RNA sequence: GGGCGCGUAGCUCAGUUGGAUAGAGCAUCGGCCUUCUAAGCCGAGGGUCGCAGGUUCGAGUCCUGCCGCGCCUACCA
């Protein structure tokens, strides 16, 4: 609703400017800094002043006189040096909200592929992976809220170095056969992903101490690629079991997937050979015949890096900018090469190549996660891939590689496609030195002086996702139990879990993508202030009002009959009421803005602000004690409206609204 | 060396594609529970927006230079 009004205003102003001044300038619509200024504002007169060489205030005055009769808008006023402040028709606005007019996309949905999570299936998920999954899943939900057709993919690198290292560790350090590893997976007393976490740290340490052991890695990688023997078998077991662990962990956080494409199938279906032919044909890569990259197929660096002009001397010195190897001299393809092939598939550009699919698991929501298999697709398989746009949620450290992939698309002549290939990057989650101390991790003198230390799977340095979630649940459960002793344990546990997930998802979302999260237990475990539970608590308060009202024996009024446009208009003269309703009605507008800005943190911030507005309102107006019957009916409807809207906001963030708290 | 990013209150962070008086949370101090749940509300103190120039009606935001910090710059992924 708000989104539609903003759009209407923008169009009207732009049309008028075009007609009267014959100027095409972008009309910026913003929220006024202070609410007394109205609901919307535009500084367009300033931009126009520059264009027309006239005083902004003069232009603004002319505009005010002409911009009348825009439906839904009560007035436009001149303010300051030339701002146009816009006030909405409160009654009409409320009327449309009450009638349940909601956002409806008036365009055909686009197919959007969002890849996120992508954890190497060789160890438990940690807090860094959580940021990825929460950002990715929230992006998925935001796009769906705007009506897009979204496919959530979680890419499984089950044939890479990381899996190989753990496989080698099982074989060489643990002396386990494939059968023994299966026993371990089936042992209910062992958390397999945690076991692998420790094992991975162990073998990484072992490689450091005895570099000769690195031969194990090569041997294992070879076995996995050839898909033969006990090592390959262990590889399948490890990757398969750990993926299940990750899926369980993510499901605890309300994260669901549509498709798990696996690297083994990208190899098996020979996506690469098709991509290789395309790249060679388009001369995007060439066979290096000299220097240290002799024998490799490489992509020249100028294709994916913008470099300044340099004189010969500098060129001589520059040993850092080199071509990117796509195919190694031994003929094997690098990760980037595979990713180019996979990206081509995502856009439906790998003709004649597709995965085969089977069901991986189904969720209680009804969604089914599929995964790629080497042969024999399930006949029920939906259509995967062929995206209009692709978002890769990958941390910023991989920007370089994502640039190479994008350059690959451009070189192949897919310019438009490359524009719709988005690296949705974000900064890492690091540990504060204090956090390391709490975990009992010894740091070097140098690291202790840093603001934060990078999480490292190789070093086993990190906070596991499930551990953090367990801590949050335990903490929330204590609080819930102290407040609701009489509730059955299962119920309390369920609420505690909702609160824990709310706290965790909100924590991961409230930072903008470019901010390094220096993880701190105290901050992450907080349920007060700008947190998920604060927002959840506001919904519980609203729910309590409605519940208490019904407990008095009164039945809910017939809002349709009682809340006439005149009643709405008169009640909304109260500024508090108007601000709350306005604030709660902006979800789609905020989602659209968050997507435009590529910044889910804006949505989190909005949720907090709406909750804050409600809490303020809650303290000032006692609804159940309201004596004016008309006002009481109105406030009950407002409460209901607020509850519905804030619940919807939380849902876009993947956070549930608990029944009680 | 080059690329990307960051630097805003004691701490952690926002700052709406250049706009109106720079905002939150935490922490500190002071109020508010016989009230629809205090996981809350109200109030106070706290700022050279890293530094120096520039662009303009207007700069925390854009440009240049410098300082500090982080990441990337593999025939690993």
C-alpha cells in the first residue's frame, strides 16, 4: 500500500516536471526526517533548480500549486528551502489497509536462483556459515515476498580438497575402513559432524608437522575423482552424512532448500567439457606456452581486473597480476572452471546438459529439497535452473573468483546474463580475543592485539552453529520457565527455541554486509534492546491484549461494520495511532528498498522500529481500559493489524512469533 | 606493489542512491511494576563523523591525497 502510494507520487511528480519543464530527472522520494513533516518528502526542487537555474524555493512553490488531485494524498506543502512535504489521506489509507489490500506484483515473476550455505561437507557448520545461510535465506524470503519465483540452492562440494583431507584422516590417522566409518555415522552417541571437525583440525596439523603426508591428499583426491576404491567410498559416506548434519542444523534455523547440486554430478555429467569448448571457441581462455604457467589454459587478467595504465618499468616489477589458471597443466580443471560451467547451467546456457534429480528430504512445510544424482531422475522432478537472475551468497574473500566467473560469462558473449549474475558478498564473522579466551583458545601475542581473529576450520578455531544455538535455547528456556512455570516442558522448549532462533537470525541480520562481525557471546546471547526477542515480545504483547479481551467474554467487534471511513479518519487524527499504523504498514516498501540496496539489515532495522513504536504506544494507551467505545473498537483493530503485520515482517526474516514469552 | 572494504558516542553499530537539528542498542546515572507481562517504558550525560584539501545552494555521504586496520591478490576451494 505504502509502496503503491510512493510509486504514484513519483510518477505524478515526474510526469508534471516532464510536461511543464520538459526535463527528465530522477525523482527522489524519501521519508522525512521528522514525522511532523508528513509521510513522504521529495527534494526534487533542488535538482530541478540546478537544471533550470532558478531558485529551488520558487520551483517548489510552482510545484505545490500544480500537484493536486493525486489520489490518496491529502496535501503537499513547501518547507525549508524547497522541500516538498507530502501528507496522506489518513482515512483512505486506513480504509485500504483494513480492507486487506496488500501488495500485488503487477508483473510476471522472474525466476531467481539464490545459492547460499555451500558449506564444505567435511565438518560441522560454524558461525561464519550461519551468517551466510541467514543472509541467503532472508534474501530468498524477501524475493518471495515480492512475488518472485525463487529457487534456493545449496551447492555441495563433495569432491574437493576439504572432504579429501577428512577422508585421508579417517584412512591414515584413524585407520578406519568404509564399514567402520558407517558404524560411526550410525552411532547415536557420536555427532558425526563434530567428530569430523576435530579430525579435520588434526590432519591439518599433521600436514604442518609432516609435509610428506600431503601425498595422502593427492592420492585421496585422485581416488574420489576416479570414484573407485575404499577412499572414494569413505568420501561418499563422509560427505553424505555431513550434508545431512548441515541440513538438520539449518532447518533448526528455519532454512529450507529446493536443490542441492553436487560437484560429483558436475564432473559426472561433464558440464565442464561443454563449457571448455565454449570458452575455447570464444577465445576467452588460451593455452599458455611460456613462463611458469606453461601448459595451462588461462584467462588473461585484464578480462576480470581493471588495471591502470603502467609504464614498462612498473610492468616489469608487477609479478602480482597474473592470468587465472582455468585448466591446470596436468589437464584437471580448477574450481573456477567448474563454477563457470555450473553458472552457465544456472542460466540455462549449457545446451543438452542437465543433472538427474532425486528427492533429498521433504519438510513439514511441504517443500521438497532435491539433490543431483548421476542417473535416473525421479519423474516427479520439477524444472530446475534456467534462472533470469542468479545471486551467489558468498563471502567477500571470494570476490576475485566471482569476478573471474562473471568475466567468463562476458567473454562468452553473454553480456546481459553477466549483469544478472550477482555476487551477494558479505564480510566474515570473526572472533574477538575475549571470545577466544572464553573458548579456551590460546592466541599468539600478535593475535591478542588484533580487534578480531579469523575463524579457521583448519585450526578448529570457531564456534559451532549447533553449540551456539544450544546455548541460546538453554538461556531462553531458563527465562521462559521462570515466567511460565505451569507450561508443559515441550511447550516451553518450543518457545525457547523460537526465541533462540529469533535472537540468532536477528543478530546475523542487523549488521550491514560490509561489516565484519566480531563475534562476542555476550552480545549474541542478549535478548534485550535491539534483538530478535525484543521484536517477538512486541507481538506477544499485542496477542495478550486480544486474548485478555476475549477472556472478558466480549466478542470481537465487527470491524467492517463499525470502522467506517469517517470513524477511521477521526481516530487517526491522533498522532500516536497514525504513526503506529503507518509504521506497521510499510513491509513491502521496506523489502523493496532492502532489495534495491542489497541490504537485508534494513529489514531487520525496520522490524525493530515497528516494535519500538508499538511498545511506546502500548505504554501510553491502555486499550482494555479504554472507555470511549468507538475508540476501543478502533484500538482493537489496530492491535490486530499490528500483530498481523509485524508477524509478517518476522516471517520474512525467518523468525517465528511465539504464542507467549 | 595492486584490488576490495572499513574508520561515526566509552563499547557494538545504523545513517534511506548529496538534503532539514548526525541516530539506535549496550554500558553509566536517575525515574516507572496493586496496570493489556518490566525480555518493557520515560529521562540525563556522552560526537573534531580518522586527518587535510576539493566539488556545491548544501558533504558523515561524492573526488584527490595521506594515516590506521582487515581481506584478497595459488596449477587450494
